[in-house]
């Protein structure tokens, strides 16, 4: 499944880059992300609790930030495993200044397998879009709070 | 297939169910007919720790007229809806959609509230309740609220219902007298779920469309109202030329991922659904009740 999109964060690209790579901010803003424990430079063990109405599960996995080139780009690699199957995401994230704001583009691929994949890709992408929007809304709130 | 272990509780009142739900809203689930939730639990996709059965709460059952609305308890089964004289008189579209859900067992056990809260984007009922402008009565720890069906579905399987809240009833405004209704779906050959489901009501005078609403389910990532299409139809002659122009407009309100098959399927089913009215008028006279 292709993942791509473009969002605006009301902050400079330096600030936006810092927010999106700060494990504490991510734990606060990413729906379902409970804990990120550093395991090495740019790599974290992740505990996720995904809840989509009736479908709920605890997922464990790793999150790595690779090819980091602050504040312009990095690559996000996520692997997770849980009762419904596995999820792996590999996506590049780019930051470009757009006036007072940072324009964040992401593009990559997500692979979903196991029982959860039998729900059908269309529903998974609908849910993924919803969660991604929530995540960026939360990050935008953090950016505004950091300004004040 | 076995479910993960869970605790089962049977509530006698809505207050009791809300109280139990408040103990651990994230890990509790309300059990209505169970025909969507239990299969998910058997696949271990859903693992609620507490199941709160609302099936014995009499306040949640039944259909009655409240002024200009038909009020349907959340724990009212598809079968009760199909057989209800009130529904068939004042909002027959709801019965037409309920009649096509699943099989006899599902219609005997499954409920309207369960279907709406589960929010499967391929369920039948959303097309009808969207077209009918339903209002949802919701109760939670902080009291009662009403919510329009518009805006209730946020994403597949996600609604605006907060974790501690329970849907108690669905209020459907009576249709204008003489409204024509239809629900037409293309069922998936294996599951029976709609690949596309089109729910329509129209009022027509002297072959001219006065008013009408169209709800569509199954084909996009969310059920939706085809508002562009509704606007186009108002004031036009209900004839072959209008129907031919109308078909493609349903896609304006949907996210179909630029899929040409879905686009075509949607157009074909909207066209067929509207053509049914043409046929029923030809058979029964244009201003007659279908």
C-alpha cells in the first residue's frame, strides 16, 4: 500500500524536524503509540496500542530514523507485530519552508500482513489516512504550544 | 476459532451499562446482536476484556412514533424494522435496506444500533440512515446528546461515539407523503455485503423532482450523501435524459481512489436505482405512491 501526503506544520523547518523526531513528542502525538525506548542511535523499541473501534490490539516493534539530514529529510522505518498480523512501513519524509510554515511531504510504502490484511486494503488505507491526519493535527498543536 | 478470554456482564438498564463502561472504556465493548463483533473476536482481531450485553435492556428496544419522527431503539433487530408498520409507512427506505442485510440469522439477531456503531464501511444501513437524515440519541457519563448521522462516521470502523458512550436510539424524520423510495445494491457474491448500495427517496410532482436524498455505501472508504447529485435532480423532469446525466454525478461526493471500476459501478447502480422510479411510475401513474 502506498502512503503519501503533504501536511503543513505552523513552525520553521528546524522546529518541525525536531518535533517529528523527538520520541517524547511522538509518544504524545501519534495515536496509539504508548512508549518509545531508545535501543541505539536513531532506533527505538516501540509499544503501540492500535484501537479502531472493535479492532484493538497491542503491537510491539521498532522505529528507526535513517539517512537523517536535519532539518531537510529523513527516512522512517517501522516494523510492528501484534495479534492481527504485522505492519512494516518505509517512508521518506521531507521538510521544505513555505512562508512561516514547514511543508512536510511523506512518501513510502506500508506492508500489512496477517489476519488484519484480510479486512481489505481499502479499509486499512482509510484508517491509515484518518490516523495520519490525527497525528499531524496533534503535531501542529504542539508546534503552536511551543511558540506560545 | 477461539476468542481471547473476556468477562461477560449483562446490563438491565442503560445507566448500569454506562457505569460498567466507565470502569474501563478502552477495554470494554458493548455487545448488541454480536453478528459483527463476535466474528472479529474469534479472529482475535478484537480482544475486549469486558463485554457488556445490552440485549435485555427493554428501553433500547422497539419502534414508536414521536411527533414527526419514527424513533427506533438501538437494540431493534433488522427483522423488527422490516416488519414494522411504522417504518413501512413513514420511512420504508429503512426497511428496504434492512431486508437485504446478511441472511435470516443475521437479520434476526443483528441490530440497527450495532450496525451503526460498528461502522463497517460496507454495511447496508448507513446508506438508508444518511438519506433519511437520521439523528442519533447518545448517552454517556455526562448525560444525553444528539448527533446528526452526518458527521457520525469518521473513518472505517471509527465513529464520533466516545469510548464511554452508548447509542440508545435512532430518530428518523417521517418522509413527505407520497415519497418514493428504493434501496439497490450489488451484493458481494461471497459475503453479501454491498460492493455498492444506493438508498434514495424522492418526491415527484407532474414528473418533476421536488426533493430527494441519496445515501451511498460500500464503494468509498466511508458511506456518503451524494449532495451534488441531489442538487442536480431538484426541479428536473424525471426522465431518461435526466437519469443519464445524473449517473456520473454521484462520484463527485466520494473518494473512489480514481478506480475506474468503482466509478463505473457507482454510475451504473445510481442509474438503475433512478430508473426503477421511472418504471414504477409508468406502472402506477406518476403521482401514485410506489
